C-alpha cells in the first residue's frame, strides 16, 4: 500500500517539474494546436495552444513506475510489457500530432493508418496475456474460457479504449478528470486481486494525471494531444486486460464508452435518416452547444466517471 502512495507522489512531482521546461520549449518553437473548422466557435480561441503535452505525462508515468517497481522488487515481464505498450502508443500518437503540426491543420494519420498501428501495438500485451492466462476472462469470482474470441476481445478492448480516450480529449481538463476515477477503479481492483504491478502503474498514471491538470485545467496552458490521449487510453485497456478486469472496463470506463457511443449513434442516425441525434458529437460538444460552460461539463463528466468507477467496484465485490 505504501508503494501505491509513493508511485502517485513521484509521478505527480515529475509531471509538475517536467511540464514547465517542456511547455516553454513548445512556446518557443510555436508548436501549437490547430482547430477543426467544425469545432464549436468557442474553440477558436484555443488555436495556437501548445500541444504534445502527453510527452511529459508519459515520461512521468514510465519513470515513476520503473522507480516504484524497483523499490517494491516487482519489476517483471508484465511491467515491461505494459510500459513498452504505453511507449509505442505514445509514439503513434506523437506521429499523429507531428503530422498535424507539420501540415498546419488538424489532420494527422489517416483513420486506417492510426487503427493499424493501434492493433499491432495491442497485439503485444494480447500475446503476453494468452501466454500467461490462456484464453480465460474473469468477472469477479467467475471465469470463462472464450477460446479464439479472446485475442479479438483483448485487441478490441485496448484499441477501443485508446480511441475512446482520444475522443474524450476535447475540452480543457476533460480527459484527465474523467480518466483519474477510471484508473483508480482499475488500480483498486488490481490491488485487491493481488496484481501489484498493475496497481502501481495505475497509481503512477493517477499521479501524473493530477500533475498534468495544473497545466491543462481551463484555460489550458498545454494540450496532451494524441501523444497523451491515444497512449493513456491504450494504457487503460492494457491494464484492464493484464489486470484481469477487461469486462469491468465497460463500467469504470463508462464515460469514455459513452463518448464513443455518441459518435457511433450520430453517424449511424445521419447515414440512415439524414438527421442528427445530438447537436454535435462526441457528446461533450453537444452540451457545449446547449450552453453549458466548459468548466461545468468537465466537473459533471468527472463526477459521472466517479459514479461509474464506484459501480464497477461494487460489482467486483458482489460478483
């Protein structure tokens, strides 16, 4: 339990310390965000805000995780698999951000190119999970062998979480505020299940996220960019798979799941009927256009995420 607190503290301090010089570097190099033309008008004022802040979040998570795991004598193959997956997801996200900056517009990797990278990266923890746990999924005290469906489920969970987190990263502080309860639930389940490695990396992620909020809360000094959102979502999915709570991810990741569903429903409705369900998707933009302030939406979504996390923990104890 002490190591959990240590991981949170180290990553939070690292993120706070790394943020200052990195943001200054981005400002000097004028590496800023380009806003989509279809985004709400209020987002125009965000143009030019430094992006790729995910670089120092991910660095803080990796350094804190390695340091804490070594102190706890828990540095093993599973830890390396998780951190390698995190690094490659961040690299894919950084490539996307770089292309946007280079092209001076909000168009990076093609959707197909991005998905292909995510699938290939997701295969790393998936293959490790099959080698270690077989093709069994766990739900509380129950377990199910799903055979050949397991690798499909695992890759879907990891890539799905990565994309869902990416969609959620649309307002100052939103993805981070929503992610903290999700990682808290995942880490708690892992800790109670004896998955110390997963719990420590979750703790490091929570600490780094808290530190990043100082720079990303409204009005944001920096955006995490796809470097951060693709990586953090992929990390959440990976931790759920290797922490043996992949099925509960649909609950404690309820907000990012809802954001994704809002996009799917919007697209399906428009293609089938020519009508839109929401004023704009993902759904946080719908609330923006309904007149809710950015700060209010972030607070409401964070509270909702905490509720989902609590429900997931309740199910973990009951099932």
